[in-house]
């Protein structure tokens, strides 16, 4: 009978493996410790228990090491003794000195002669051999079956409930129930990857327990830029009415791999799309002095220019034709992460995590989950508008993040940028003229519109620019580009080929984003659905119907009376005038019944008489 138990580490064909099932029919099931997906059936005669792996030397207690070292030195001195008499004296001397018996020293000498090393004197671990199990095979089978059938399942039941089932089944079968700690040790001894894969899914197990080797490398500034989105952990309020919370904004960030400098940023309420990527890329390509100043900030943000490559994940918003055409036009390569390898985007993910932590400094922070949020009412505490949040985030980027020492670089990102700029070729900048019009028309979203007498109609507004007069009424639709972050103006290529900026013609224009404009429109519609206003409206509609009905009734009545009057008048006109001779005799009133007349007797007899 084999001594192999489930969970024992064994050696088979030179590999260290683990027993998954006890021996049956002369063979045992083994699992490769390096790859848990590899299982094999091995003959019992070819399998041996794996030796105990000793503790590394650095983990040995200092006092224990000094004792072993003294023993080894004594053994070496005894071995070097030239004669038997001197060897016996050395035995006695070192036995007294070390406080051990002569027999102990003899065993040490024998071991040193075999292997001249202090580590060779370390004894084995006392007590029960590792992996040895004392429960009966029937109980072990119950534990293994219950764990496999009821615990290693996707609904992730609590182990304590499975322990109750195991103990109940053992008692039912007349077996001694195992202790809770025993079952927990059996569960902990299961393969961690297989356990997580069965309970939480293969994807979770892979990203948690499998090696994720590989990362993006870059030696030059703007050689590779990573871009990604995140939903900010913060509630913002409306620009028009701070009492109205709008929601959480989306942030699109771009980071330079070589210097860890933030290259571009775009913040909007719109969900991630190709527009968000294009707007962030547009911010990355242009100098940022005017952008920083427009937010009321000061600080040095020298990053701009054409990057060689942008590194993106496989989201649908990163696969738009407009983005690929715009990048191709500027000579920018697009690379996508390998499928199933999110660790290749680790730099941008860590950057996003850093700034999400900064968002929790602000009132209205939602935290990263509802448990951490507790009773905090983020909407009631929200105070910042989209413009104010932009200023906050840009200030964190320019004056805080860029100036702090980066753990990987060892220097602040701004210092690393200056260092690489001083020793590399001149950075690629945009071709002449792109700043004025080619970037907006290449990366901005657009809609096809006609030029009317009242201007260009978009977003329930009208836009006009001098120079569009000759296109009025021609009925041709033309592409009109717009910035989703500020729809107070649009861009259209004019009749002479020069782009024209058309501004909102209304006097109440505000620099609102498209999302805020649509949200304001939605709020206006909600005001029209006030219960009091609706009740008043219903009363007005009812009154309108009543007024119409009553007016119709009165009018018909007047028409009837008028018709009767006209008929009577017509009949009077048709009858000739009457004379006394033609007057009829007055009618004599004759009574209908004369009660003085006697009643005639009728010959009537009763039936049957």
C-alpha cells in the first residue's frame, strides 16, 4: 500500500509535483507545481517523497548559526589532529568547551568528513513529517468532495457553511468529524490558481496569480504616449445654477512613457468616445501656455509637439476612422495593447489612480465604492463646476505632480523632461499653419449643416461669421466642426478656403459644454412638469373645452331661435289678412261625457251560472 497522501510533495522524473488523488490501482495522480494545468498518472514505484527544503541561510537564527559554526570548527580541529592520542584529547577539550557529549562530537566529525559545510550540520525538522495527514481516508474523501462540489463554485459560499456540511455528513456516517481548523487547512492547501479560477473566474485568477511580464519602454521624450479614460470620483455642479448637481466627469489623460510627464488632458461629461481621444490629443500637440493662463493658473508645462507613437487599449473609442486619419496625417503611429495584457498600460493606470486620490480632497468626492463612501452625501456636498475642476486638475498636474520626485525615475518628471530635451534631437512640432485651423478640422467632431439667412443652426442655437453671405440659401450642406467643451462657437471653412469661427448670435451666450447645454435643456423641460403647473395646465385645458362647449351651445340656441323667428315671420307674410265675414264661428264647448243620460242595461250573465 502506498504512503502517498493527497497534498504530499513528491519527485517524479526529476520534477517536483504534488499528489492530487491517493494511489489507486498502482498509480497516483500528480500535478506539476510549475503549471497547475498539467496533470498526470504516475506508477507508484516511480514516485518518491520530495525531500524537505531547508530554510535559507539568511533565515537561520544568529545564535543557532554560531552554535553550528563552533561545532564545525571543533570537528575540523579534531580531524586535523595527527595522532589518536591528540585526537582523544581534542574530543575531550571541545566537549567540555561546547557543553556536549563526546558522542555528539563524533557524529559532527562524521558529517563534516562527508560534507565540509556548516549548513550540513543542520538537522531535519522534528515532529510529524510535512504533508502527513492523520484523518481516515473516508473523512479525507468527504472533505475533498464537499470542497470540490460545494465550495469551489462561482457563487462563492462561505467556508464555514461547507464545514458544517462536512461535519454533518461525517456524523451521519458514524465518522469522527474533523475540526474547523483542519478543514480550513485542507482548503488552504488546494492550488491557489485553480481555487480562484473556479470561485472568481479564470480572468481574475490570471490577473492575480499568473506572472505578467513585459512593459512599454521608451528612451526619448514623446517617443511613446499612453492615453486612457476614467470616470472621476467627484460630483460637479452646473455652471448656470450651482444648486443643481450634474454628475461625475470623464477624464482623458495622456502620459509620456520616458519622462512620466502628463502630455495632454481633456475633461467632459460625455462618455468616452473618439471625440475624447481626439480632444486630448489636440491638447497634447499644442503649446499649453494659453491653456494654463485661461484657467487662471501659472506654472511651467513645456510638453507639446508631435509624438512618434500613441499606445492605446482595445476599446471601441480608440478605433475610429477620424482618429486614425488624423494621426496618419501627422505621422503618428498607433499601437494597441496585446489582448488580455492590461499590465502594458500600467503607467497610465497608475497616473489615473494618483489623480483619483487627489479628487478625494474635494467636497463632493464619491470615493471609489459605496462602502468607503458611508453616509457621505456627495451630491449635497458638491461645490465645483466643470471649469473649476479643470483648474484644480491642471494645477495638480503642473505645479504638484510634475515637481514631485517620481519613485521610478528618482527625479521629478519635469527634471527628466529637461534632461532628455537637452540631449536629444529637436522635437517634432506641428507644420506651419496647423495651429490655426488644420487641427480643429482634423480632430474636432463635425456635423453637416446649411448656411441659412439666420446663420448656421446647431444645438438649438444660431452661429454667424462674416464671409458666409454668399452661401446663404444655396442649399448645400457643409462640414461644421465644434469643440464639445465649448459650443459658444463653431468652425467652418469659408468660401475662400480660410476657416471661419462662427459665434453664437444670441446675447445670453455662455461658454458651456455640449453636455451642460443639453442638461440645461433637460432641466428646463423638467420645470415644465412641475405638479402645480401641470394641475393649473389641466384646469386651463378643461376650462378651454368648457368655454368652447358652452359657446357652441349658446350659439346653436341663438341660431335656432333666429330660425324660428324667421319662420314665423315668413308664415305671417304668406297668410292673407282676415275679414269679419270670413271669421269662423266661435267653437262651442261640448262636454265629453253626459252623466245625466241613463245607462242601458246589457244582457250579461256570469260564466257557469
